[in-house]
């Protein structure tokens, strides 16, 4: 009984941490003005927030076949989200004609 309560509290804390990261992601996406900065905040928040939320759900469910599926989803998202964000950022850099006004020159 005590072990179940410890697992419930640990899962709740981890899940709330993931939700806090999602809240920071939304704040970053609305606060930044340039599209590449927004994408960076969104990509980091998605990868980290989903990963932490899935860890919380794995703690809730224990080690079962469902938790193995959640681990596989987490691994897939860790590979897919940064790659897709990089490709979208690369598209923005190659197609934005007014990019020079946002960038600072380094000496």
C-alpha cells in the first residue's frame, strides 16, 4: 500500500514537471518575435515535455507491455522532433529574404 502511494506521488510530480515544461514552451513560443527562436522553444519543449510526461505515465503503469510501448514512442519522438524542427528551420533560412534584418554580424 505504501509503495503504491510512493509510486503515485512520484508519477504525479514527474507528470506535473512535464506539464510545467509545456507551459514554458507556450510562453516561449508567444514571447519570441523571430520564427527560428519560436521553433527552438517549441522543439525543446516538445521533446523534453513529452519525454518527461511519458516517464510519469511509465511510473504510474509500472513495468508492463504498455510502458514498453511508451518507451518506444519516447525514443521515436526524440529522433523525429529535432530532425523535423531542423528541416523546417532550414527551409525558413533558405526562403526568407528579410533574414538579414534579424541577424547580427559577428566580428
